[in-house]
């Protein structure tokens, strides 16, 4: 039990670092290539993930001998994976391209708040969940106010990007539960590998244009490795070994770490409002998960 807890804690640290770093490379790619197509970018990222995950799952978990026809596995692959990638991650890339990773990620991380509200409705937690949601919405207001101050882009485009990040958070919330069901019957590598195959098949018509993003192929690979490979696998491992509340506390550090990395790597501006907003979201996530 102790060794499992230590491994789970290590998985949380790996996930936090990976998911903090991945959007920074996305942000840098959109800066280097302003005309970057989000769907094509995600298709290329998933191809890299497929090339890593399928051989790994085959060697370690006897992939492709997995419960393909089980609805829980299918939910993990298509809802947790394909829908999350095609819609959620594409909206996220769009949001990053307009308002930057240091703003888009804290808003997108409201997915843990939505899961808290769901738990409140189902009776799993109490009124503290509502206070956490209030903190989170206050943070969104602060981030939106900082966009107005900094004039990052046209105001209408900036607020559309905020709404895209909010939509991302809702989609990620649904995918969280889909993944959780899938881990009950299959290994982490197999779930991630199956997701990569399904997503690449759906996005295959875009791949002939992959040369158009050659300028940012390095950022494409790095964001894929940290976001779709290392981060996803370590997250699923943590969920398998530890209570979700403990994993959530660790994930609360991700938005703040992303803000700091965005300043260092992607040269984004970091205003006081953005920093306070990130802190409030981290507090909201930590509060709801410690209570849960």
C-alpha cells in the first residue's frame, strides 16, 4: 500500500509538470505560426502520440487485445479521447492562440469545479462546493478583466477565446468520468493507444497538409509528448492508485505552474489580475478536493 501511494504521488508530480509544460509549447507554436490550424495541429500531435503509445502498449499490456466492445472502454476512447481531442483540445488551442496559455489554462481547469458541482448535486459533497464555484467564477472575471487591460487581441475575439476555454472545461469534465470508467477494465497505455488510433483515423483527411506546420514541428512533438503521452499516462496511473481527491489537490498546482512557464518559455505577459485569478482557481480546486 505504501509503495502504491508513493508511486501515485510520483505520478501526480509527473502529471502536474507535463500538463503545465504542454500548453506552453502550444502557445509558442501559435506565436511562431499565427496561421496554425488547431485541428491540423492536434492531428499532428496525435500522430506523434500514436507512434509512441501503440508500440509501448503492445509490449507492456498485450495491446490490441483489449475489451473493444465494452461500453466503458468505448466511452474512454471516444468520449474521453476523441471528443476531448477534436472539440475540447481544439477549442483550447484556439483559446491559447488568442489569449495565451497563462490565461486559457486556468479557465479550462474549471473542469474540476464542474465535477465538484456534479458531486454536490449527487450528494457526494456539501455546500463548500458552491463556495469553490464562486471562487472559480471570480477568477474567470479577473482573467477577462486582464484581457481588456492588456488588449491582447480584438476585444470580441478575446472574449470568444474565454468562452472557448470555458467550453473546453465542460468537455474535459465529461471526459474525466469517461476515462475513469475505462480504467476499471483496461490498462492506461491501452486506453491511450486506442484513443490515439481512433483520433488519427477521424483526422486522417487533414494529414496531407501536415507539411504546412513543419515550422513548428518541434513544438508539435513536445506538446504531444507532455500532453498526450507522459501526462495522460501518469494521470491515469495516479487515478488508479490514489483517491481522486488527492489527485485533484496535485492538479491544482498546474495552472500556476503553467503561468510561470509561459513567462519563461513563451514570453507571455503576466499581469497581477492573471496571477490572482490563477491563485483563486487553485484555491477553489484545492478546497473542493480536500473537502471531497
